[in-house]
């Protein structure tokens, strides 16, 4: 994932050159599984904005189903994702058939736990 303000370009669209560069880094490398000590290669990769990725991690259960708590949500959801160098505050607008980001109420702050 990338910080929210890096994932999107100035016009609100996806920063395709940066997301492509990140995807290429994952696809061209071999990684070691820390549990088995075996090497593996990433075959498919998708990049998401930080905060939004955290929302999806919560919203979709490990077995691929929707988190039942979503049905109780009636308004915007704020996700605060504190990373190493940035903190992303993302306001998620979730409806029954779509999920989007409220850019007016979302921000990336250049401060994280490593600062």
C-alpha cells in the first residue's frame, strides 16, 4: 500500500506511474516465507491507498465474507492508519453497493511511529 496522498495524483486519479513501479518491484523479486524458510515468487500484485486497505482488511473476513458489523454502519467511517513514516486519516463512505473515499475529510500526515 501507499500513503493516501501518494496513491492519488493531484487530479484525484490514481498515480499510475507510482503504483506500476511498486507493482513491478513485487513481481520482480523473490521473497522468503518466514514460517517455512522457503522462497516464493509473487505472481499478482495490487496496490491500495493506506487506510483504505486497512478498511478492506476489516470489512472482509478471512474466509472472504463481509464482516457482519458492516450492516450496522449508518454513516462515514474514519480509519487512522499510523505507519512508519506517515499517518493516514481516511474517511470511508460505504453504501450497500459501493465504497469511496471522502477526500475533503482525508489526509496524509508526514509523521509516523519511526519519527
